[in-house]
């Protein structure tokens, strides 16, 4: 039997271990382009083209009370106020309980969350862009 434990999903950005994830989906990737494109000719012949753009974004959902919001805010504000890419750092997302591993050597906060306040604690969605993602979609071992 396989076991997945969301507590074993480790996210590190710019040297900071991110914690305090929101309920539900808390890490979502969006690639800019697919790995390959295809064109079909008038007679049905297909040609595929390898796409070299490996950039994209990952959205990380944190509880509004997470202390990681403080560090991400510092990085974002520092990057916005500097001219030298001070907010660019590495991004690693890993399932410690399995073999899934996603890394980007150059990543930055694309956008800060749109704040909201509710009757109960809400969430903050941080969008982190990356230049090139190396990805391993690994499974989990038997328990």
C-alpha cells in the first residue's frame, strides 16, 4: 500500500523553508508552454517541435497566519525596490515521502497576494515564476 502525506511536501525558496500551507491544494504549477507542439498537414502527417521554453509559475497557498508570508513579503519588496534582481533565488519542491522533485535555479516572486479578510482565517496565494524547471514526477514507496 502506498502512503501520501502532505506534511512531507517540502518547499524551499531563496533559502527559506516555506510552511503554514492552506487547506486543499497548496502547490500548483503552470507551465508557459508545453514540452512539444505539433502541426498536422493537409494529408494528416504530423510534425512535432520541441519547445525550449521551460519557464512557468507555481502558486503557493499559505494560511494568512503563516510566518512564511513575512519572509516572502520581504523578498518581494526587496526585489521590487532593487535594480539587481535581489529577489531571484532557487526553488525546490520535494515530496520527502516519495520521489517527486521539482527544482528551478532561478525563480522570483512574480506577484504578491491580493489580500482579503474573512470571518475566519483566510489564505494568501503567492505566485513564483521560474526560468527553467527540472521535474521528476515520482511516486511513493510501499508502506
